[in-house]
């Protein structure tokens, strides 16, 4: 008898972003001809730099000649790209062997798939608010209980709020897997080395593993802030790092990311090298490797010219973040983030709930953002605005909010 995975039924009604699309569609149906300005989903909008396009084109051209044609590649990724990523970590002062780098089709996929190599009974801790896939993938895997009053049973929430600078305190109980994201999506907060060191020390002491999402690391301009958890002493013993070309190189629709699984990494019952071996087995069993065309684009993005070109696009988005942050503060809204991250996290005015403010912003200003409560219970009363968009549209959206948002 075929039975469904009933854990899917535990998921809170409606994934965040489809719900946003649903409400926006309903608004447009009631207001035909209205022009909606979007500061919601973190989807890149600007063209890829020519140097990266040239790399992707090279990947296509190689497939057109018998001498350079390639079929399946290594499931772990092109050795040249793994070496280039190893060199990237060297530039940050980290020693990462190319054998510890696994190229994938994106950090979102890795953040869901990585937990499959750990025990079904693992106790999960997540920053709250958090990117939904961290929570939802563990719900689907059966590591939580039911959903009640905005919380999943068995899941350990680590609240991030104004009082702690949107970086969590250590779990008060022993946990096994810890999801951290810095720069954080959605709050825009960036962890310091001292903050991460506390979690590294906790993980080592408790034989826990940190799953560290660094997908927005390229947006950090403050050199005192870490771009990798491996810039913290001891992290290779306890942390897996996920990263992506999606935001740094504009590959949201191109799809390319990577995971670093150190050979030194240990956990309860697993000696050094075992976790790396398990992830290698998982990838070789269930993944045929990232697109050979896309990996050529990744190599181009990591080249000196590619890095310079991608930096210009990042600066473009960060200027959008500045425009949003300054524009919201000008009308008295309290804002966080937007300095070393492409997201502005604002406090909803007059005690409005997150979805109430979503509806208000859409109806009065024709602007779409992201309700903070969609990222977890500690996101209630907050709202995320994204810097990903054409500059003229961002300026128009900010102007509309300034002129039309009613107090």
C-alpha cells in the first residue's frame, strides 16, 4: 500500500513566497491597470557581467566541438572550480582543501539536502526568524512535531530581536544541528567573529554541527566582519558552510552553489572524515553534478575580472539598500540591516502585524514586501524590503511609500 509522507501535512499553510504572489494577484484582479512595485523576493534583476557571459558562452561552445565536448562530470564539481573556490577561501585567510568543496545547483538545495546525512533523531536549532527552507525541510524529514501557535514542536527556536542585535543567544539545552545565516536573511544582521566563536565553542563542546549559510557574504564591506565561519578558530571541527553564486554573481536562475564539508569535521559517533565521506556518498548517489556550462560561468565569476565586474553589480544593489533604508527612516520607520546585507528589516508602525502591514503597503502604496512573520514567530511585527531590483523602480517604490503610506 502506497502512503504519502504525512509530514508534509504538518507544514504551516502556504509557503511564504507563493502566498505573497497569491495576495498580489488578488489585488491586481481587483485593481486592473494598477502598477505594483516589488521590493519582496530576493531575486536578482541586473544583467550578468560580460566576463561571466563569456564564461557561460565558452561552456556552450565547448559542447559544439568533439575535442572539448563533455557529458557527465564529477558529481563533486569540476576540479578547476573546486580549486578556484579553495583559492577564494585562501584569500579570506582560511585553509580549505578542494576535496572539502562540493559544487551544487544552489545553497537552498544544499541547506535542505545536507541534513539527510544526519540522524533522524537529531535535535534542530534555528535562528528565528530564519529562511523558511531550514525549518520546512526538517519538518518534511520528520524531525519536528506538529505546528501550533506559530511554533513547531521539538524544534529549538533561537530568537533574534532588537535586544540581542538580531543575533541569537546559545541554546539553553543540548542540540545537534544549528542553522545560522550571516549576513542574515531576513534581518540583514551580520555576525561578528566573537559571536560566531561562542557558537563554535558550544558546538565543539556538545559535538554538534553548525550549518552556516553564507550566501550573502559578498555583500559585506566591513573588513572586520567575517565572510566565512572558517575565519573563526575551531570552525572546521564543527561547521559546514553553504554558499552560492546566486546573489554574488546574479546566478539566481542559472543555479550554482557549493558546500564546504571539512575533513576535520566531527560529530557524536563520527570521527574526522566521516561526514565528508557521507556527503560525498549522498551527492554521488543522488546528484549528477552541476551543469558543465554553468560551472564555466562560475570559473569566470571567480576570475580577477569576474570578481571586479560582480563587485560593481553588488555595489549597485547595495546602493538600492541605502536608498530604501534612508527613505524609510526619513518617514520615521525604524530600520535594521541594509549596510552589509541587501535586505532592510523594518519594524512595522503602530503595532501592526506583519501581514496587516503587507496589505496596507500594497493597498495604499502599491508596493510588495515580505512579512516578517513568514520567517518565523520572532519575525512578527517586522517586514523585509529587498534591495534586488532596478534602481529606478526602487526609487519609485520608496517615493510611493513616502507619499502614500498613511499613519
